[in-house]
C-alpha cells in the first residue's frame, strides 16, 4: 500500500469523529509516514487529527500529546491549544 492510499483510508476514519476511528486513523497515518517520510499530506492530517484528539478531551496523557503536538511539523497545534485555554470558561 502507498502512503497516499493509507492517508485516504485515515481520512475516511477521521471524518467519523469518534475516538476509536481516530485511533485507527492515527495508526494508518503513522504507517503512511513510515512508508514515505517525504509525503507531506500524511503529516498535515496527523497534525489535524492530533488537534482534534486533544480538543475533544480524548487524551489519556495530555502532556505527552502536547509534546507530540509541539513537533515542528505540527506547529499549528500549540497555538490552537492556547486558544482553547483562553476560550474555555471552565467549570461553572
């Protein structure tokens, strides 16, 4: 399978918007990146998935996920996390 096909399969799962599908999509994107480290769309979709994962509150280890999000290829995510913290009213 090519990185392109793996990424397409991951996109189908990402759009289901549930944690099980997202975890499967993460595995597929990891495979795509391993198969072709120069295939930029796989990194882009991994960054998007990681952002959704954290923002949905599905992270079991938010610090590790934040470190993953802070990798240079995922540089948009820390900015979005800061935005979430400023917009989150917290417990009522």
